[in-house]
C-alpha cells in the first residue's frame, strides 16, 4: 500500500501525505473526498456477486467489510504511521478489542503496562481472563520488569506511551527488542502523540492502536478508532475479526477523521506549544504540588520523550496538595475550560481522573497507576494560552 516510496514521490513529506494520501477521485472530479453513506454495494451480475463474496474480486460488498470513505481514511493513516495496512473501528476500545481477539486465543498471555487508559485496563482485567487470556501488569518505564514478565506463552506486549494522564514514557525500541526476542508482538496505543509526533512502527512496534475520537478528529465530534500494522496481521486477521464481529467505522465518521488528518501536524505542534506554556506556568505556581509534563526538564522521562517524540503533546496533569476537595474546587471555578472526560480537542478540557476516567477501576490499580485524589488533568486546546492560564488561576488563587 504505502510503505516504500520512490525518492521523487510528491507525497514523501508527512504533511503532504496527511492532506492527500489515499484519495481516489471519482468521475465527478471532486476536490474534497466524497462520503459514501451506503450499507451495501451492487453487482453487475450474479457472477460478479459470487466473485466479490469469495474474495476473488476485491471490490466492495457491504460496509461492515469495506467502504470507500473508510478505506481512504485507513490508507491515509497507514501512510502517516508507515504501516502496510490499517483498519477503522467503531471506537478506540473496539480497536483494542479487535487487536486482542483478532490475534490471541485461550491459553495466550499478555504483558501490559499498569498506566493504560482506564477502560483498556478494565477490558484487560475483567474480560480477557474470561476468555482464557492471562494478563501480567508491569510499570510502564521499567524495561527489566517487561522482560521478566514474559512467559513462553506471551503473544503480546501492550503499552501506551506517553501514558494517560501522567505522561510517563517507555523506550519503544527496547520494548520491541524484548517482544521480538520472545516471538511476541508489540502494540503501542499512539493516541496521545499521533503519527505527527511519534511513529512507533518505525521504532520496531508491530501494531499501532488509535482512539480516533481524540486528536485524529481533533474537534470532539465523532467516536472511532483504528489499528495500523502489516498486511497479514492487520489486513487479514484483525480485519477478519472486525468484518465478522462488526465493530466497523461509519463512513460519515471516517470522513470527519479524514478531514482531521489534514491539519494533524499543525494542530499537534500547536497543542504542544500551548501545553508547554501552561505546564511551565503551573510549575511556578505556589499552589501546585507537582506537574506531570514531559516537556519540563525535571520530568523523569524528559530526555527519552525528547529523543523518541517530535513534540511533548497537549496533556498536562498536576497535583494539588488539598486532595479531591481542592481538585474539584479548581475544576468548578473554571469558566472557559470544558469539564469533560474527553481530550485531544481544540477546546481545552479539564477532568479529575480519580473519579472519572479512572473511577471504575479498583483502588489498588488506581494507586499503582499513580492516580491520586489531588490530580487534575488538562487537555490543552488551541485557545490563546493566556486565557487557559487565566481560567486555571481562578481556582488556584
Ligand atoms: C480514549 C482512549 C481510548 C479509547 O477510545 P474510545 O474512542 O473512547 O473508545 C484508548 N486509549 C487511549 C489512550 C484513550 O485516550
């Protein structure tokens, strides 16, 4: 599809691919990509229908299998991540689910970082064991712990870097070495950086998972997800699971995400610049105990993040000494920031992870993930950073 490109390819640059990769113009010669809101596709003859169903003719059959708008989105994201294949899913969670159920079976073992997104933690702790898939948990940045947790039946290493919401980072190249030394696969949830700031496949990861709901859309409109990787695992096995089980991406949502990709690089660098300003201001405020942002030189993973990412992203977390009461007071005193669990939007959002995104997991897992009662997470948007700071200042007073 889009892996090897000749030197004179006009789409060699990341931004060029973000704007144009995957577009197939119809006879109408449209400038912007069309939406195909159709559940099924028609055939010229019974023989063509038979060939399409058997897979002999690769054309469209039914939108649970393929849809041209979804395919354009997938081809574009694959070109940005540097993967051979990509599948679109109904949500980020169904991208995680399809990865696990498309590739694993009862008796297999997964090693995962403790700092995963709250619902991913729930999926892996509550449901995978019911299907006979065992999970071991390790601290994200402890490479030795990953290696020690691998067993003969380990098939998958699953990490989210940077982590939500503390911005912890793991060395993707080292983790890929650990996985491949044991013939396991490495999956990276690249939601926080997106391919504009980090490309895990280039560093040896086998699979990249996205919640397109976040930065790929970037304007808080649609729920969706994607998995990117090689033609066999993603194009055949994971796609096979999705077309059978059904958590496919809608063509309308695919079109929204496609338009989001066109401005991805611009937005991610602007989110990073604004977040840096907000983080530096918070760090200098006497009412703030600690700021978790990898763009700050005293963040424990600052150097690794600087080497592995081309920006530190838009998520800033910080701790207040007054626990839940102080955190809620700060959140309630904001006037511009949106109080919502979503992130990756042009609009800045603020949330209390311990009682929202990480509210349903056990106290033990929450403590292991470092989510304390005084922690507040801000997804720094694209408003004037001076206004974001002024809004936070109201509750810190
Ligand atoms: C939101 C999120 C998900 C889940 O995505 P949905 O689209 O909400 O299903 C997975 N991983 C990370 C890091 C997320 O932030």
